[in-house]
C-alpha cells in the first residue's frame, strides 16, 4: 500500500505541471458561465467560445497524459526509501536473493540474520505529499487569480447557478424559441394607509386583424394608481432580462432561480408603463398617478372659552385617504416689552381614528394654569396624513380663558404666582409675600394644607438660590393648586380627575385597546363623573343658598345626574357591541355637555346680575309712571286750559302730545317687562277743547315743580347705575334729564302749559333710553353665552338661551327636547349584542369549515 502511495505521489508530481493549462482553461470557462457572461454574447460568438474552450481542454489533457513519463516499481520503492529517511536502500536489499552458499547452513543463517536486521531497521514507513513544483512554472501567481475569480463567480451565481449553467452551455441561435413562452404578471399595491385594494394589470387583448409580430396596445382607459404604490412584475420565460419603463425611467429585472425574472418599483410619477424583453413589448399601459393631497382643516366656529374656563376649539378636517394627527399651535400676541416666554405652544388633539377621511370634532383644553392665561394668542390648526403631508388652517385671534378668583387669599396667591412667572428675579419678594399670607390663618379658615403649601413654596424659592429658574414651574403649579383649593375646595381636583379619565378613554378608543381595558376606563370615567357631580352640587348649594323660609334642597337635586348615567350606560353598550366610532362620538357629546355646566359661583353671579337688571327695570318703570302721572296732573291743572294747541294731525289735543300719552307709545316693549301693575291704563284726560274747571294755585304749581325735581334726581341716580353696569349712558336718558330740568323751571315760573312739551320729551327720552340700555345688556349677555330667560317677558326660565343647565334646548315648558340627542335605542343595542353572541357561537363550532371560522375570528378581533 505504501508503495502504491509513493507511486501515486510520483505520478502526480509528473502529471500536474503538464495538466495545469487544461485546468486553467476549464476554470476560466466555468467562471464565465457562473458570471452569466457567455449568455450575453451573440449566439455565434457564444458557440465559438464554447467550442474553442472544449477543443483546448481536450488537447491539453491528451498532451499532458501522453507526454508524462510514468514511474515504475523501482521508482516508487526509491521514493518510499527517501521519504522514510532510510540509508543504503533497504527496500531494494530486501528484494535481493542469496547468490552463493545457498546449501551451506551457516551461510543461510547469516543471510537470514541480514534480512532480520533490514526489517528491524525499516519499521517506520512515510510517504510525503506530492511536490509538483508548480510555482517554478507560474512565477506570476496566475493560479491565485483564477481561484479568486472562481470564488467570486460562485458567490454571484448563488442559488441561480443551475439556471446560469443552462443558459451558458446552450447558445440561443437565431430563429430558435425559448423553452417556454414568456408570461407576464403585474400587480400594483397601493400604500396600506389608503385602504385601496391591489390592482392587477392585464395587457390589452390583441386585435385579431393585427400582424402576428405587432406590439400590444395600451388599454383605452388609464389605470388610476395612488402615488407611492409598489409595482411588482414577474416574467416567466425568455432569455434576456426584461426591462420596466415608467415615465421614461428604465429598470432592469432581476433573474430568479426558477427561470424567471422579477422587479419591484415604487410609482411616484409618470403617465405610461411598459415592459419589454428581447426587443419585444410584453405589455403597455396608460396610468394616472393620483397624488396624495395635503389634509384640509378649518375652524367651524371661532375659539372661545367654556363655562368651565376651558379653551374650546371646534374644527373640521378632511383628507383624501386618512387623517393621522391633528394639532393646534398657539402664538403669543404681545408687544416687544412683554417678559413672557414666546415659544409656540403646541396642543396635540386626539386623532380622529383609523383611516378617517373626515373629522368634525370639538377639543377642550384647560389652560387657566398656563402663564399665557388671559393673554391674546393666535391659534392655528394643523392636520397631517400618513404620507407626511400637512395642512394648516387660518389663524384665529383669541384671548385665552383666565380663571377669576373671588377669595382674597386666592387672589393674592395668584398675583404672587403671576409675579414669579414673569420675573424670576422677584423670587425673594414672592417668598416673603407667601410667608405673610401663610401667617394670616384666619383668612383661609386655618386650612393646614394651605398653610403647608404656602410655606413649602416659600422655602423652595429661598433655598433654590442660584437655581431659582428650576423651581419656578413646580412652585407655580403648587401655588395654583393651593388657590384652587381655597376657591373651590375639592371641586377643581375632581374636575382634573374627570378630564384625565375622559382623555384616557378617548385615547383607548382610538388606539383600538382591548375590551377589558376600555371597560375598566369606562368604569373609571363613571366614578370620576359621580365624584365631580357631587362636588359641583355641593359647590352650587354653598354659593346658591335657599331663600329664608324656603326648605333646604339636597345638593344632588341641583343636577340631573340621571342624564349622565344614561349616556355612560349607552357608551358601555356601544363598547360591548364593538361600535367604537359611535362610542367616540358619544364621549365627545358627554364632554361637550360637561363643559357647558356652570359652577355654583358662576350661576349665582348670573342670577345676581339678572336680579340687578330686573330691579333697574322696575325702578325705570316707576320713574316713567311718576313722570306720566306728573304730566297728567299738570295737564289737568287750570293753567293748561288756555294753551291747548292742535296735535301733529291738525286736530286739537293735549299740549305737546302727539299720540298716546303712554310712556312707550306705539313701539313700546311688552308691558310685562316694565309695568309693576299689568293692565293699568293712563288716567282720563279732559276732552279736547274743553276748558278746565279751575286754575292751579301757586302752591299746587310749587308741588308739581317739587315732584318734577325729585323725578329728575332719581333719573340721575339711575343713569349713574347704568353707567357702572354698561360703561356708558344712553344719550336719550341725558336728553330726558335736560327736558325734566326745563319742565321744572317752567313750573317754578308759574307756566304749567310751557312745562308740558318738555315733560313729553322726557317721557319719550326715558322710553328710548331704556330700550337702548336693555339692548346693550342683552347683546353683552349673548356674547358671554348667558341666557335671557330670567328677564321678565323674555323667555320661559329654561336657562341659557332657552336651554337647560346641560345646554340642551327646552320645549318651552321647562323640560328638554330630546329630538337632537342621538342615543341608541334598546332594540339597536340588543340586536348588536345578539350578533356578537352568534359570532362567538360560530367561532366555537368545530363542525364549520376552517375558512369560515378564521373569518369569524377576524371579525371578533375587530369588534
């Protein structure tokens, strides 16, 4: 065996240097095949290269084998002796035979001892690897380059090695057809956020009358493709890689392992699409790329403050495929000397939902604790879609809602907070002020929490030293919470918890959270709502006590909590039935109703304003009644008999009168608004042209003048009150006061007839001035969102603009009209629950087909 190994090593050393050129030709040809080079050559050149390579390979192998001197046994024996390191050629000696003394026992014994010595000396046999010495024949190391080329070719070919071998070993001569005719599959997948289905492009049917080799024509209708769609095309068959052309841009297909080609491309523009192979057009289409437009968003009404001092933003947004996010940016509108921070404030509005193309919503944000509260800002809305396009609304100027505190200690705390926010350097003085407030325990009823909060805030400002700016925000928040505690008790805390519960449930509904999580958040919202309503009822009862002698109403009776309970129950039923969109709408309506609730102090302030307005209307009615009575008495006095003149129609009548002597004339307001004695009529007057029975004495004229002066002074006091309420005094009342002064002067001078025209002017001025004052008050109340039902003769007492405390329209009898309240009926809820139970039953029925059960499972996951 060792001799055979030595013979093979010698044979390889002699054959390999002669066989190397053939191996180099074979390796180079194989590299060209794996690199797919030969298939790209013209067929005649492709065949020539293959034939030349094969001929060279055969010739070189034959030459190498024929020209090699093969070793014999002696050469192998000598190679084994040399590799084993033996001296004196022991293998050759062991094959020798005894030439003399064969019959001599002594000589044979000596020969056998010689052989034993040789075998003992040759116990270790070694055959070393062949050493053909190729390096001496390849001084430039070309064999290394060939090996590297083969490695690269194998890596490039990858799984396509077998297909490349087939293409490169069989030339595609002219006139030959591929093994399989090319087939084309083209699909266009729109972006997922569009919700559009995939589009499969089919070539237009060939015209029967067209030549056989005529290229296909495009379908008559252009294919609408959303921008950003992904085109996937596959070609099976053919020899050359196809080419995709979109709007003039060409993209080559990539070869697949199954004798096919594939390309994937994103379509963003272009009007034509074609695929060609080997100079032949496989398919052509006209396309129309639909761009993804930016969303549109606008205010549906100007931003305003709610009854709970929240900023209300009503908006409407739409997009062609879906709205991803909505935000509001607030920019402070102040002069250059303002010390407030000017960085824009961005509010993230709740997204409208998955693949929502239009949204009509209302967003509430409590910014009363923000440093910009009470300042004018410009609000701009922005909406973004899934493609990153953003649309903006126009800017709206609004003054941010500001909380007004009535408690003096709360006012002082808020003032110190405002000073700290606007001037960090005033931290030391603010701390001193807080220490002073904390010492006045009687002013805040000795509340331990308030005392500790004020002391803590002061200490933090003092100990902050050089890092006061880091302590401003937490101290400002602590002072705000303390002021709310003094002003509202636990109402503000309950309101904050309610807002957080609403926001958490809204986000869970949008993010498609699990049913268990939504049910838990709904229960949390219901509990927070109950606590808030209880706190609100206590606050209303505290600020709106019953009249003396009236029974005390329980706090819970001030609010219709059953309405909220029904909405929570409906919200829970919608979640159980999978109606997430309706649940989000119901939650928005619930929040809108809560925002329209007034706090107890606001309700009391509105009632007090109404009472003050009613008192002023009664007083004005009394003044006009007194002036009318003075006019009648002056006319009935004897001094007026001889001064009667025709009226405006040319008929004799009362001096200075032009129509009815009533204070409101033909355009008077309803008597129920002013008359203290409804149904009363003016005193009778003497007949026209009839003389008075007697002339007034000087004492009677003096009494009339005194009454006129008293009415004038009362009118002046009324004008002062009107000025304090509205900031301005109607000009008509000023003219009435001047007319009364003239009337008094005439009566003092004994001219009763001369005092009648000024008195008539005074009555008319009082009537017009009262109407002007009332219109001003009503317009102001309408702008502030307050109602007019408390004004006599202006409504039915239903509340704000004929609405109940929840903002619902009333039907005129004090009860609300439920025409616009969209609550699901019991039948709809039960039907949805029945459908859900049927789906669950079918999902658990193993006898149904698997495809049906999979479909039902997907429905249950969604709903």
